């Protein structure tokens, strides 16, 4: 699939959004998913207990964005970056990852120095580029105002043919899924269960009207 990538170096704009624009403590509480205790050089990122939804994201990226540019919002310790490069063939130069947790970002940057990874509070700052694919992996529901975050994503980080991939535990966060349905067109979905028993929904969206242009 050929797409035009117009992502550049990620810039920031500071905004005054108030308390509704910042991440809640949920982002830090996701430590087991994004920053496993004891993370280090010997950690196995391909641990089968948690692999299924990461592999589903890889499949959907390959199917709908090809080798396009990627913005990973809530990248944590870099686990998804590992899967995208090792299992989806994504070049490191196509990736930008941001996270509010400084410790997780430092770990990710140390392990993957070739990747563009930085500390950003997406609720209060902007990434000044557009991307072929934006991913929220177990992170969208952690924002205090997901609606504002989705509107910002559409306005500033997606072009007409971009895709959005969202992964969240299945059967949870229904208000967030409803927000997505209001703003986007669902084009693909995977429902998977990790070896540890966790069930996930991974959905791919495009902007309304994109079928006429892309």
C-alpha cells in the first residue's frame, strides 16, 4: 500500500488546557503493561503471555499503513516499537513514540537509541507532524479528556488517508469506543486473547469520507 508520508521531526506546542487536558494517574498505573518491573537488557519483549494484541497491531499496521510513518502515543518502555520493527518490518526512521512517564521514556531510549522517543504530555502538548498511522495501545482511556485528545489527533496529526489503531481490553472503556465511533469510520478489527488470559479489542479507523480519496 503506497501512502504519502509527511511526518517530520516531532515538534511541540505548549497549550493551556486545564486539568481536563492532562493524563490521569492511569498512565502510570499501566506499569505492568508498558514498563514491567525489573525492565532491563535481558527482558524478553516477545513474552508469549502478552504477545497477541501486539501482533494484532502489527498485522493491522501492515494491512492498512504499509511502510508509512507511525506516531505511538503512550509508547511506554518501547515494547510496541520492538514488535513493529521485528514483526511488522517497520523501519526505525518511520517511528515516533511519546509518553508522559519519564522513567519509561528513558528506558525505551536506552534500549532503542535509534528510535525517535521522547517525553510528551499529549494532553497539554502537540506533536507538530502528520503521520500515516497513529496508535493508542492501551493508552487512550487514560486521558482525562479522550474526546479532546481525539480531536487534536484529527486536527494536527492525521491527514486525509491516515489510519488510527486503538487497542484496549475487551469489554471495558465503552464510552471511549463510542467516542471513536462518533469521529471515525471503523475499517478493521481483531479480537484476541493473550496467553495469560487477557482479552483485547484492536480496531482500525479512518476519517469519514476517506474512502473517496485514498
